[in-house]
C-alpha cells in the first residue's frame, strides 16, 4: 500500500503543487494531508483525487475547520496512524512533544504520527513511534525546499520516505 503524505501546501489549487507530487497522487492508495491547505478548492480536489484523510491546520479558514477534525486516527493494514497539524499553531520549539501529547492515552497509541506546521521535513523514530513531518509541499516559507512523504506498507512492515522536489 502506498500512502502519499503532504502538509502546509498554502495554495488553493492542486495545479499549484509540484508536478512530481501530482504524479504520485495518481498512484496513491491513500492521500493524507496534515493541515494548512488554506484553500477550500484544494481540499475538494484532493478528495476527488482518491481515498483521502486529513486534518485542519492553524492557517485554514473556518470552512475547512468545519469539514475536518483537529486530529485523526486511521487504521491501515494493522497499523494505527495519528494525524494532526497541530491546529493551535505556535512556535516550532517543542513541536514534537506537543504533537505526541495529542495521542497520549489512545488505546492503543499510534505506531506512526504524521504532523506538519514547521514546514521542515522530518522522519524520526522515538521508542515505538515513527514521526513523519512531510514538510511543505509547495516550499512555503520558512521551508528551504518543497517536500512530501510516502508511507509504504508491505508484508506487515511500514516504511517512511521524504521526497524532496
């Protein structure tokens, strides 16, 4: 299974995403967006592109916040995946601990937590949890480049990759 993960797009149209990302979306089994679409049209287009799950971010308008939750738990092929932006925004200092706290007490806790907000891609395993921040799909400031993530699930193993575009 191939899951394309994006966040912090800050655009209103799928055509504004990098060509490589648009190509990967066509072959995705699932698309996950971790917030800050900023445009309702993009949300509609991602939903039309395939199986879609997502959360809202701190920069999203009220219409998107009414459509999506602040966090989501997804079960995929036996793996529990948590998704948040985080919706309150704030400083990137301490971001990982704030994101992690949103899923404490879940039973069972997720094996993967996807998040955004910092615009800087990061893949890190802490204990039994794999954290994936795909960065900004459009390279929106303060990102240094555009990036997105791919989760691959095969034979009971989940792998994460950050794709720089």
